[in-house]
C-alpha cells in the first residue's frame, strides 16, 4: 500500500482535494494495480475527533495525529498552498508533544510541512501553489497581514529547498466554483513519477507473479478490516482438520465472505502450509473457471517445476495431474477461492474440475446460496454478525483507513438495520469518505459557532439517517452524479440487468442505438470505472461487472425502466455472433426475465445446428457456448414458476422436428440436479409431465409414431434418466408405440415413488397412489400386447422381465403409500402381491441382479410386519417369524446393503408388545451392536441418528425391566451416549439443531 499525506489548509482547498480523491487516486490505482499495489490518500479534512477532550488535550491530539499520519505515509507527501496560512496552536501544545522550538509559532499546515518535508529534505514531497484570479471569496483570502507574511516566507523557503518539486497552477473563481488549468494532469504526472521507483521492483515479475501479488494485495486490504468471528473460525478450523477435501463458505451477498476468506489466507500460512488465495474477478484471468484453472496450473509450474505430460492436453487434466503429484509432497496446501458463484462457467463447474484431491490439499470456496456446486461438499453457513462482531468489524475498517470517523458517527452506523452485514458497514463508511466541497460548504453554512468537529459529526449523522436501505445502488448513483449522471446511470442500469456484465463496446452500442438524447463518452465511462474500482470487476473479455451481487439486486430494484432496457438488450444480442461471450452469458437470463420462450429456443437451436454442422470444423468456443447455454437451462428447470418451462417445451415440440439434442441437454440438467438433491418433488413432477406426458398429448401414441420415430433419442435419454442403459432394441420403428407407453408408465411410477419418499400430507399421498395405479394399468396393458415387440422369443422374455420388475416395484410403492394414508387393508394386499412377485422372480431367475430382488423382498417382509402390528389383535408370533425371516434373508443374501436395523426394530417392537421384555432387550442390544458398527464403518448424519434411536429403544426396554433398580447404571450410560452423539451432530453439521429425548 502506497500512502500519500495531503497537507493544506481546509476551508480554501476543498476543490483540489476533491480532484485528488475523485480523479487522481483512481488513475493512480489503475496504474499501480498492474504491479499488485494500491494508492491511498491521507486527507484529514474530515477533522480529528476531540469530543470529550478539553482545549489543551484536544489540541495535543490534533497535532499528534497529524504527525503520526505523516510517519505512516512517509516518504510521500502532497502540499497544497493558496492564500491562507491556517490555525496556529499555542506553543505549549507543541512543546508537550516533544517538538523543538523551530516548530513553535507555526500553523498546523507549516508544522506538517516542516516535519514531513523540510526537516528531512524529502525528495518525494510535492508542492503546489495556487494563483487565484477573478473575484476572490472571503474564505479564500488570507486571515490577516501577519499570516500573509508567514505564508510568503514559507513558500519562499520551499522554492529555495525544492525548486524541482514546486509547481504554481492557475485557478479561476467563476462566482460559484473554481476552474483549473492543468492541475490534475500535472499532479498525476508528478505522483506517478515519484512512485514509479517503488513500482519498478515489480516490473520484471512474470505474469503469474504479478497476478499473485494482486490477489495477495486484495487479501491484505480485506484482512486489515476483519473483525473476530470466533464461532465461524472454529467451524472452519474443524472442517480443515477433518477428512473433507472441499469446504464451502455459504452466505448471502454482503455477509463478509471475501473478508473472512482473506483472514483464513493470512492466518493459515506457515512453514509447512502453503496458501493460495484466489479472489474471483479482481484480475482479468480470474473471472472464468478456466482462467482460475490456468492460474492454479501456473502456481504449480512456477513454484514446484511441474510440467504437463504429453497426453494431458486440456487444462483440467493438467490441474488434476498436478494435484496428484503434490500428494507426495511433505507440505500442506490450502487453496482459497472466493466468489466461485461469480465465475463464468463456460460449461465447466469449478468444483467438478477437482477430480482428485490428495489428503494434504484442501479447497475452501465461498459463494452465495444460489450457487449449486458440481458435487455435494461440506458447507458452512455465514450469517449476520452479532453486536460484538459488528463493533469489531467497523473498528477494523476505521483503523485501516487514514480518514477516521468519530465514535458518535460510528455508533450511528451501527444503529442502522443492515449493520449486521459487513459489506453494508464498508459501503456506508466509504460514502462518508466521499463527502466533497458541497458537503463542507453546507457544514460551514450551519456551523455558525465554528464548532468544527461537532458540526461535521452532526452533518454525518444526519446524512447516515437519510441513507436508503439499498446503499450499494445509492453509492453508484452518487458516483454517477459526480461524473455525468444521465449517461453513467444508464450504463449502471445496463450492467445491472445483465447477468455477467457488459463491455464498453456493448454499452456504447446500446446507448448510441436506443438513446439519441444521451451522448456516449469514453472518458466519462473510464472515470466511472476508476472511481468505482473497489466495487467493479473486469472480466477476461473486458466486461465490466459488479464485484458484489447485492449491487446488481439493488440497482434492479431501483430501476423503473428495466423492461424497456431488457428489450433493447435482447435486440442488440441478436446482432452478435452465436459464441460471443456477452450473448452467451445474457440471452437466456434476460429472455427468461421477459418470459420469451421463443428467444431461448431459437438461440439454443441455432447453437445446436452450428455445433453439429456437417463437414465443417467446429471451434472450441462453439462447443463451450453450447455447454454454457444448456447449463443455464438449469436455472429455468429449477425455477419455482412453471410457466416458462411449459412455454419452452411447447414451443420446441411445435416448431422443431429435431428436438432431441435440446431435450437431451435438458435431461442432463435434471440428472445433475437430482444427484445434488436440488430437484424437489414439485420440480420432478413438472419435468416428467411436461417432457413426456405433453409429447403424448400433442401426438398421441395410438394414432401416430412420427414424433418418436423422428426423436428416438429422447426415449433413450428418458430411459437413461431413469437409470436404464440397456435397451438396444429401441431403434425398431414397430416398437415405438410400446416404447412410448413404457416411457409414460415409467414416468408415472417415478412420480409415485417421489410422492412416497417426499410427501407427508394425505392429499399428496393420494395423488401418488393415483400415479402408481395409472402406471400399473399401463404396464398391465403392455403385458397383453401382441405386436411385433412380443413376437420374437428374446424380445418377449426381455419385456416380460422388465414388466414383472416394474409391476413388483409398483406393488411395493402402492403398499407403502396406502400404509402412509392408513389404509392398512389395501397396504397389506399390495405388499403380499409384491412378496409373491419378488419370490417368483427369484425362483424363475427373471432378473440378473438377484441381490436387488432379495432386498425388495426383505423390505416387503419388514413392511408386512409393520402392517400386522396395526391389527386390532396382532399375531405376534407370526410377526416375529416374518421379521426373523427378513433378518435371515439379509444375512444370507444382502452383503452390499446397510439396513439390517429395520428388521431389528420391528422384531423388538413385536417382542415388546407381546410382553417378552427380556427377549426384546437382547434383540435391541444386538441392534445397538449392529448400529455401532454401521456408524463406525460409514459415518454419516443418518447413521448416527439411527444409532441414537437404537440406544433409545434399548433404554426404554431397560427402563421397563428396571423394577429393582439393577439396570439404572446401564440406562444412565445409554443416556450419556445419546447426549454425546446429539452434541456431536450439532457441532459438526451446520443448520442441524438436533436433540433426542425418550
């Protein structure tokens, strides 16, 4: 961090200080960032809080703070002198802070110049003297004759000592504001020249080293603003010391994910631990998944000399090869990736790229809840801060900057509704730091008693109270007002309505084509990007986007012309190439906002045609475009609103004969979502009904097989979706009607299974029974069919096996559904049928996977026991006999299943209700032993909860047997075990607040 101290009188130098903050510092940061550095001004015009101090102590504090800040900024200093000399403190205040006599009887401004430049002959101090023409306002005039003489002598001395570091600039007072000639250009040139020596040490760095410096510099900026969050730190530490290879830090925008990741990066590095921080979007190469992968590969190549093997042609294979090689190193590697949800995926999820992670490597990713990792990972939730944590964070923010707000102003910020969000605290603090000459003019206008700091505090407190809740959008609008409000606000709105940002060329075209009354300005756009740099990221392809997603949300909420601008963007995107990154990123999302199914389908089908064109070589970018578009469909598939999904399927079926590629990728998104448990019952229901049933409604399987003849691969992928991979006969046209009916039957069966697994209320369970009964009737219809499909012996046997398998499964589904709706008569009837079907399949060898059939039979017996226990007069001996038979089947035939506890529980229940408590206790103890082994071999939340139930079951029986108190010790021991497991679950599974009582 390069800090520059600004020394001047306050009342007459507001305009120059505004130029330094709003125009010069952004330019300097643009220049320094390529070397991994940052520039900050120390500007004390906000005052130094002396609330609670008497005159003596307050004056001493002002002088002490000024000198301390000069030391922090050493050697860089900018001095601005006009006609005013400034406040002269009493010499006793100066002597009290151990300054020599040469500092007596001088203004604070001259004291700063003497201390930071003259006394040390500072070659990095720059001096700018203003010559003002026109009618000079009184506040710009000298205080008195004595002050004018002192200022003249000071300027003369500076010119003599620093002739090559002194510059006189012209300013003109128009009557309402100051105008300057070349002031900005000269100061910017001079400061660049002074800091270039410091930056020159980084000019020889490789591209990787420069980028690495940028990531670590960003981490440092965030780290110094981190306030302790011990509960969260403990959870992450436990995760890093567990067997989990990937941890996810999940939090809503603004909850402090970046700052927390920065703290982890700084605190975990050491002699035996290597840390790599990656902050997505702060460099051009860190805005895509592939860019991050290239960066990680460069890390291994630079630091360990790894080189890719000849056969490793793609970057992902290279990365996994490097990860594998590092597994043999004797050090630990922690890779922190902040903002994984900000990455442009281009068909490749970040988490899925890590195919092999050795035990000495850990990945920690942060993202918002809307991001779904490519595979399940350990997640830790980042929530709002506690009161003590809020105070820690804002104190750290105050310590990290030179311009510090008073305690009263800080407390007012903490009183606001959103103050439990770290980003909110940071934004409000920065808004206060943006106060300019107009604000200080208002402060001086109301400060009739010349209270100084008290007036500033009062103004800032009133300002904070007037801020809207959407402070991110307010901050951007504030910046727009400083530059070119109409144009910059329009650019902000366009960027917010996009999903991944826009390039300057896109904004220029949109403004020029659709807004004749607003003039495009390259200079103003550049100024905005530089001034808003802490909140703007630049993607690899030059797109400008918001660093924080909350900014996009807030601007969208505030934008009252969103619908019009989205239509403009859709029209403009159609003029871009199919694989243009902006068109790829935004067409589907904006069309979705406009509910334009036609636009989505046409764009995707054009892309499919381009990818699968014959006799032409397809570029890699087109393949990635197709992958990215189809992955975006996932958002539509998972959306709560059904309407757009329905429109897409209907439009596709009506308008395109060759829809199989489109629907195939749609299927793949459902497969992906089901694997990640992100597909709810409602969404599965909708998907199957639209994708299969609507096809049936449109074309009719009995009347025509045209659709299925033209789209045979749809049926294949439906089977694949359902886990069926071996239907080689599907291609024959005469089998298509039966194939279509089978697809619909299977879809209804899957729906029924979903209702069984996920529903609890009876209305939904009866809906599941309806689907199961419908599927059963369709399979029975297939069994009576005498078409070509059944005329050959092989096809007939093949169909008979699958039909019997489905029918047996449907009996089981119906039995369990009827059990849940408490229709025990029908439940028992269907379970018995399932038992008969499964016995028949085992006996006649009608299924290659006998273990699956034995397991279904085992489940049938357990269900039968549960049903018989519901009878008014249960036959306990028969129940126990069936339960023991289920246990025997499990022990003899089910080596790959892990649910023997189910039979134990029903046997124990039967013995207990029969009154044979000792036998119930022995069986319950056997069940405990099995569950202990199960939770040891396969540790999981579900298995630990089953073990707790087994402990509780045994404790209940011991309690009934404990008439003489002989089992009291065992009961207490079981209670302690249950309590220990419950506590362990609560400590290790975020979001689970679990307790067990019996």
